[in-house]
């Protein structure tokens, strides 16, 4: 499990490998093999695209595809979970004290005038 803390809070993002019932080395090997296949396919697509469009456009498309594939791959393969404790001690807001039973300033002034 990989845990990345969220700054200024006690929350964190936890990442887990897929297939929790399998041995750890098989899960790591499966994730690495899937990532390698995706990189090879993106490289093949880039090489093929360079012949059809200008190099800058091909590089831009490759960057956008890589970002999209990386986001989808991390979402599906790493099973991200946002973890937040039941009570967050980093919270700076406090509830103001109740004023039940204490007369307000206007009431006090009215009493004095009578």
C-alpha cells in the first residue's frame, strides 16, 4: 500500500494493488506488464502518427494520450481511496458558545429604562 498525505489535513490517499487474493509478486508483475504494453502501444501509435501530421502536433497528441492513459491506468490499477479520520484535528473552525439564558444588550437596556 502506498499512502500520500494531503497537505494541511490529516487525510490521505491510499493506493492498493489489484487482485488482493493473489501473491504480491504476481500483482506487481501484472501491473508492470500492463504498463509496459500500454507504453509500447502508445509508442507505436506515435511512430505511425509522425508520418501523417507535423512532429509538434504528434508530440502534443502523444502527451495528451499519455496523460489520459496514465489517469485511467492509475484509477483502475491502483484502486485509489481517500481516507479521512472521523474527526479532523486540523480543522480551525469552532462552534461559538451558546447564548441561551443570557439576555442580549437590547433586553438589558429595556430593563434599565423601565
